[in-house]
C-alpha cells in the first residue's frame, strides 16, 4: 500500500515537472506568430508617414534650388537709365527732361563762348598791332572805325576817344595848350562809357550758367524726394518691404539727383572759367585805355 502511494507521488511530481517544462515552450510558440503580424502592422503604416514629410520637403528644396527672385518689377534684372526713365512718374520725367535740356544748353554755351573768346583775342591782337602803327589821331580813328575791326571792344574804345577829339575840333574847341586836359578828360569819359558796357557784352550766358549751377542740385533733389515718396507709398499699398517693390522708385529718385549734379557741376566749372576769361580781358582793356590816352596826349602835345 505504501509502495502504491509512493509511486503515485512520483508520477505526480513527474507530471508537474513536465507541465512546468512545457509551459514556456507553448508561450514562445504562441508569441512567435504575433511578432511578424505586429511587425507588419507597425512597419506598414510608418512608411507613408515617413514619406509624407519627405514629399512636403521636396517642393521647399525645389524652391530653394530654383532661380532667386529678381528685383525691378517689369524690368527685373534689366534696370538701365532708359528703362528707369520710361518707368518714372510724369513729375520725375519732367524734372529729368528739364535738367538734361539745361545740361545741353550749358555745353552749347561752352562751345559758343570758347569760339567767341578765341575769335575776340585773335581780332584784338590784330587790332593792337595795327593801332600801334598809327602816327596821328586821324590814323588812329581810321583804324578804329574800319570794318575789319567792327565790334571789337578795344577798337570801339579807340573810336570813342578819337571821335570825341574830332567833335571838339569841329565844335571850334581848342584841344591843345591850356585846353589839352579838358580834351583828354572828355576823351577819357567817352572811353569809360564804352568800357563800362564791356563786361555786359562779354558775360552773355553767364547768368544761365550760374542759375543751372546753383539750382540744378535742388531741382534734382526735388525729383529724389518725390521718387522716394512714391516708393514709401508703394510699400504702404502693397503692405510689404520687398526690395522688388522699393528698388525701382528709389532708383528713379537717385537718377534724378544724378542728372541734377551732371547739369550743375559743368555749369559751375564753365561759369568760373569764363569769369576768369572776362576778368582777363577787362584787365587787357584797362591797359589799352592807358595806352590810348598816352597816344592821344602825345599827339595833342605835338598839335596833331
């Protein structure tokens, strides 16, 4: 009896051992089919999710790799002086056209006055050479009123002085002896009257050059202010500070300033240059005035 119970206990223990040994195997076998399914279920949805950001990033990369934005609106990348002028507002265009015309007139005056002073100095040299060969007041007068030297300032001065001496003689006035000084004074007065108009004759166009030189930058500045004002209005209307919106108006404004300076700077240079030439010729006329009075005085002392 005792042997039977012992055998049953051993069998029970063996069965328990078999069950304990078989339980992990079954658990592994049951878990094994779940792993591929879970992996498949986990991996399959993840692929579209990962692809979505890649697809979203693709256009951004394409945009970044594309051509950069160009400035200038309608003439993007092609802003030139001509295109800026054509795109400018009517007020800025009027300013630019006025300044360009002023510059053209300034350069025209330069050429005209260069030829004028060149011819004047050549004719004056010829007149002085001929005048210094005269021996009497009558000879001086004949040289001064000749058609060859008509309009020459020094010839006009000599003609005025000799004419006054001749008129005094025709009026029965004595021009020698005690009345010599009175005759010289009248001759000097006649010369001074001619000489006083010399600066006016030679300064033609100087006022225009002075006006362009002094007002040109301010006229260009007016165009600049107007152009910049339009640029800020464009910023306000478009609600953006994009350079493509601002750049054309500012470029037009700066172009107006540049044209203003282009007109003003040469005008100032020409004005100063011709002022120097006028002053030099004035000094030359002063020297001739003294020479003329000396020549008339010598002839009056000789009774000629």
